C-alpha cells in the first residue's frame, strides 16, 4: 500500500511539475507578446510579433495578429498616399481658381481707369469674360464630380442613337478646332448604333473626351464611333507631347493632371468624370497609346434589336 501511495505521489508531482512548466511557458509567452504589443503602441514600426515558445495555439494567434497588422499597415500606407494626393489636389485647385480671379481683378482695375481707350476697354472686357468662363467651368466640374461621388446624380436611361449624338456633340466644338487651325478626322459608322444611356451623361462623356484632346493635343485629332462585339465604341485620339506612357495608370484619377505647372487651367476631373459616368452606365473606358496617338476608348453596350 505504501508503495502505491508513493508511486501516486511521484506521479502527481510529475504532473504538477509538467503543468507548472507549461504554465511558466504560457506566462512567458503572454508576457513577451504583451511587451511587443506595448512597443507597437508607441512606435511606428514594421515590426511583427515573434514567439519565444510554441505553446498551444499561441503560434496561430501570433500569425493572425501579424496578418491583421499587415492589413492595417497597408491601409495606413493607402490613406497616407490618399491624403498626400488630396493635399496636392487642393493646392492645385486653389491655384486654378485663384489664377483667373487674380486676372479678373487686375483687368477690372484697369477698366476703372478713365484714361483707357474704348478699344482697350473692349479688349479687357473680353478677357474678363473669358477668365470668368474658365472659373465657371472649374466650379461646374467640381460640383459635378461632388454630385457623382455622393451618388446624387440620378441617371435617366433611354434609347439613344449614339452616332447622332456623337456628331451633335462634335459639332459644338467646331470653333475650337478652327482656332487651332486644324480639322479633325471624323469617322461615324453609317449603321445606327442604339444604346441604353442617360443623354446628359453620354453627352458629358463625349464633351470631356473632346476637351481633353483639345487641351493636351498638338494636332491630328481623330474621333470615331463604330460597333464591336455588341458594344458601341467611341474613340478620341490625338498626338500629344504632354502625356506619356507613365501617365496612363493614373490618367483617370481625380485631380490628376500631367501639366504640373497647371498653365493649361485644367482641374484633372474631366476624364475622372467620364470614367464614373461610363461605369454607371455599365460601360468601360481605357486610355492607351497606339501608333503615336494618345487614345481614349469608351465602350457602351448596344441595345439588342429583336427581329
């Protein structure tokens, strides 16, 4: 009997010893993780949690925490990039707004002088009108993009002859191309291309593509509309020296402009608005270089005509 009791005591002592050993390792592991987390709370570091002992489920827990840390750090990097871009955008837009306002103020002061000739008065008035129109365009684009982002722009989808509206919008820019001393190459397929779209949104997409070509193009403008694999395809192409291959991945970002001096007075919202409106109408938009031409391609689904 004494032998059995002694054996049981030894066994219990061994079990208690093993439990105490594991408890020690757990406590050491937990304290080590706690110290690392305390470090991460106070330091901006790429440090990941490590383990001193592979005890129970703690390695799996550490892996999960590390995955969460990586996700949080990626989100932080994304937010920092967005904040930087946002600050740069605000600075650029402020410049775009301030420039025509400063110009208007200067010419209005000159108009107030009694000694200026009637000829100069007419010239200054026309300049003021142009600057105010530039400012109005900037503010309209900002307001329009804000409405789109907020989901306040409700599309009224209807059956539209895309070719007819394409030609109609192009005709609005006849004077602009005349001022540049060039005549664009226009190709409109003879077959009627019907799409389900919002008339205002579709017109705005085309206008922004043409305006972008006028701002950045240096000649040989080409505008086409045709059908391809059940889609109505609109192309706006032009030669340019202000857009490069490296710009393509950001060309549809809001406020992005390749004109770092902002001398062309563009908000960088035209193609961003075109992209938002195209996607809302279940279409696609892309930009690429082809045979030396910078090209923006918009595709919208054709209406299937029952026979």
